[in-house]
């Protein structure tokens, strides 16, 4: 019963619609009615600005981190990644926002942060480099997901300092999230193909356009 309750709490933590609440509380805007219609960090940056975007990014990461930490906090002998997945599901299907949420990237990062901080830094480096090369958050999210999933397989044999041993559950969850992230970016893939996908104001692709 305690396990079920904590998993539900993890889902509720993930369900907090950070972008929606920040937009309504401080800007009197529902970001779902602007831009891409997304509730996550990217659309918040685009519609509400840099400060709001950073706050939402940190909140979405924190949701995953706190949820994944629940079994350690309450001394439950369950792999913490299970709680992280519950938070990710909450983020993408939030009960507080009519089950229409974000694309799982930031909350997944928060899950990794709680599970393995070194692997989080490694994954963050992949994300930043990919973003600089592509100048598109959507491309970066998908490419990073693939590279991070592959890293869960090979890092234990190349850099055991980051991942001491192969963790099949981490790989399975990373692979599942990669598929999920691609599905959630279906509309973005269409815009990438026809050259209309939004770009961030820095990176190699932005420089080429200039």
C-alpha cells in the first residue's frame, strides 16, 4: 500500500504543469494557446521569456528528481527509476492539465539527476553540444535520447567512472523514453522536413542562416 501511494505521489509531482501555472499566475497567459501549444520549457521560453523559461525548466527537472528520490527518502526497496517513470508519465499526461502535458525531456533529465548525477552531467553535455550543432530543441531532444540510450550500453565498458555497470532497467527505460520522445515530436519532425521548425538564437544552424 505504501508503494502504491508513493508511486501515485510521484505521478502527482510529475503532473504539476509548471509552464501553465507560471503563465497564468505571473503573465495572465495560458501558454497552451500560443506558439506550439506545448506546456513545457521550450514553449515557455518562446512565449513568456527567458526568466520564466528557466524557472519552468528547473521546476520540471526538480519534479523528476524529487519523484525519483522518494524510495530513498521513505526507505522503500524499489528501484528509484520506477518512480521517475511515474513522474514522466505525470508530466506528459498531467491530471492537473486535462492529461495534455509536455514531451518528457526535462523531467526525464531530473530522473537521471537523482539516479546518477555523473551520468546526468554526461547527458547534459550531449544535449548542449547537440543543441549548438542543430540550433533546434526538437532535433536535440531526439538525437540526445538516442545517444544517451546507446551510452547506457557502452559507458560501463568505456567509462565505468560514470556508469559502473550495465543496468538493464536504465537501458530499457531510456529506450522506451526515446521512442516516446520521438512520438511526442511527431509534429516537429514534419516541420523539420519542410524547413519550418523553430530555431534557438545560437548555434551552427543559426549562424548559417545569418
